[in-house]
């Protein structure tokens, strides 16, 4: 380790970068340039890989899966794992993303129509 001290501006830039990375990870902010996903222990969480490949935010993936945005973030950070039914849906998403996403949209539209229909 170096004996070099971190200056106040360097420390502030570091903190700002960490906050920005957290916002990007949670889908609250888009990267300003091409970003690199850091591989931890040789693994990238599969939901993160899929989400990035499909260009989905945390909120969009959560809507397709019928879970909360916090659930998706927790899976990607390793704080939780999807339930078995959600794992099955994730597997289907990997194999047939267009089919699952369009089906989810159709179900959401029918549900919304049923909620707004007058008896």
C-alpha cells in the first residue's frame, strides 16, 4: 500500500463516483459513458447480465417479473435470491425474452383495462 495521502478533492471525487455508481446500479441514472461491469469472484449476477443485454432498467425488469424494483437490486447485489417461480420466469426470459416481455405487457394491459372498466 502506498504512503501517499488522499487529498480532499480526490476524496470528494471518489465519494461522488461511488454515489454515481450506486445510482446507476439501482437504475436511477444512466451511465454517461460506456461502463464496465466489475466481475466479483468470477460472477456477474445473471439478472444484471440479462437486464443490460436487453437494455432494461431495474423497474422495467421488475414490472415484467411482477416483483419490486428493490427485489431486482437485491438479487444483483447478492442480498437475496429470486423465489423458485421467479427463477423459472427468469429462465424463460433468457431463452425467449421477446415472448415473455410481450406476454407480460399483454397481462398488464388486461389488468389495467379490468381496473378501469365500469361495471
